[in-house]
C-alpha cells in the first residue's frame, strides 16, 4: 500500500510538471492492478486527459471515479468540464 501512495504522488508530480503522457501510462499501470484507491486514479487520469484536451476520455474517467466514490472530487471536475463544453457548444450555434 505504501508503494501505491508513492505512485499516486508520482502521478500528481508528473501532471504538475506537464508530463501528461507519462502520468497516464503510470495511472494505466496502477489501474491494471485494481488497487483500493481506483476512484482517485480515475480522477487523476481524467485530469490528465483534460490537460490533453481529450474531453471524452476525461469525462469517461470522471464518471468511473464517481461510480466508485460519489464523494470523489471528480464530481466537481465533471461539472466544470460540462460547463466548459456547454459554453463552447452554445458559442458554435451563435456563429
């Protein structure tokens, strides 16, 4: 479990450093092990995909996190992303 916490910290550091692809690879590997903190891993992976501009993958990961933990910070992240997408879509209609 200690190694898992270290890997979560490493994934967060990679995201903060802009090494998004590396963070996604690490999170994919960790999720493959079905660890107890899977909701946090999905949330972080959603953040990584959001940084890459891959809205669909970000939403998918946020929804996975929310399904595992309805109290996840992914609830807020998903709501913010939906607001952004709705804003962009409304803008497109006004062109």
